[in-house]
């Protein structure tokens, strides 16, 4: 059969109209793509719906688990028409960003002193110390507030411990009250390091340190001790110690004994601290409010966490993780 055979024109092959086939294929792909997109949109709407439903369900449940105090703000519980004793609690390490840091404690003290119904202020201390800078900032602010509000007495009450920076702050008070078993003192400064030179030599490790600045490798535990650097550090610690001693002497005055160990970093019980003149008497926040300030109604001015932060903590990491997993695709 040759190419001129008319029979060939009666049976066209698939190659005769390729453009039509391609158009049909493209239309099918488009329909599938739109169907997938619509399905994804429906799925997303349902996901949002269930997230909102879960949130609406959990919110009242979480709120019911909170104590009434969790919903309060510093000073909110006071009776407006009555005088009260204001209390600020300094608990834990004194460091920036911590609950016992200068920013938090100063905020509470300012609110306490500025309240019109405050008859006296108590700083309840339970701290082993911390940053000398943070402690000094609180000390200086207490001095300023006492001068500004000279009619309002200010007392420090030691719970378990007021050591190092904790005692630094307490020294700014009119009087310091303790329990016989409280721990008080540690008027000193420390800097910790260690040396592993012999160890890495035994292990066959070679230390390679590159610096710009002769003493930039200061306190490197893998290098031998440098006498010049050690002398510099000791001088620095002595200066900070001097600031500490000066603040204690300024705050305590002639109440301090002449004991030569007073500023050596030793720590004492409340009973011994009373003999040394480091504190003034025995007492708790309740007894000081009732018997010294004579306003037993204690109002807590310690700054609190935001309510949303507390809700997040109460909901727990598990629920938070679930919400994160559900919300993440919506934000992408």
C-alpha cells in the first residue's frame, strides 16, 4: 500500500491532532490542582475552627484553677481607707532578669513607698546574694526612697538567709530583724575559676588560643596562672569588697562590733549576728508589722508576673506544644 492510498485518510492516527490531546491533559491537571487547593482550604478552615473551640473550652478551665491571688496586682488587696504595712519580698539570686533583680525589687519598693496608706515598709529577704551591681542599685534606691519618704520607716526582715548581696541590701534598712537560726553575713567578694593545665598535658592535648589583646585570655582554665593577671583580679575584688564594707558601715554605723572577722566573708546565725551588731532584733514580717509598725494588715507590693504568663505556665508545655503545632502551618 502506497502513501496515495485513500484508505489512509479514513483512519487518522493519534498523532494527527496532538494539540487537542494536550489541551485535554492540561484541563485535567488544572481541575486536579483546583480540587487539591479547595480541599486544603476546607481543611484549614476546620483546623482553625477546632483550635478556637479548644481555646474557648480550655480558657474557663484554666481560670478556674487559678487562685484569686493570681488575678491580683501589687497592692490591690489593701483596704483603701485604712493604713497598712507594705511588704516586698526579695527571694533568690540577686541578678538581672531574676525575681530578686534590681529592676523588680526597686519597682516594688517604689510602689510601696508611694502608696498613700503605707505606714511602714518591710523588705523580706531570703537570698544568698548575687550581683554586686544589682545589690548596690537596690541599696542606693532604698537610701533615696527613705530620704524622700522620711516619715515612713523601712525595715529588713531576714527569712532563711541574707548573705553577701542579700546582706548588702539589708544594711540600708532602719533596722534588721532575724530569726535566731537565720544565716547572715558573708561580707566579701568571690570570683571562681579552675585550672586544667596538668590534665590536658597528661591527655596529650595542646591548647591553642588566639587573642587580640595581651590579657584577653584572662582566667582561661587551660593556661597556666599568670601572676600579673592574678594581681589585677585581686585588686579588682578588693575594690568591690571595699564598696561593700563602706555600704555596711554607712548603714549600720556604730552598731557594728569591732570583731576583726566581721568583713572576712564569714557567715553567722541570727543569734550571733545580733551580738556582732549586724542585725538589731528578732522578728518576722508579721511581728514587725504588728508590734513595730503597729499596722498588722500586710499588703504585698512584690511585682507579679503577667496573668498571661501564668496562664501559659498553668496550661503546661504539652498544651502549648499542641497549639504551636496547630498554629504553625497557618502562619507559614
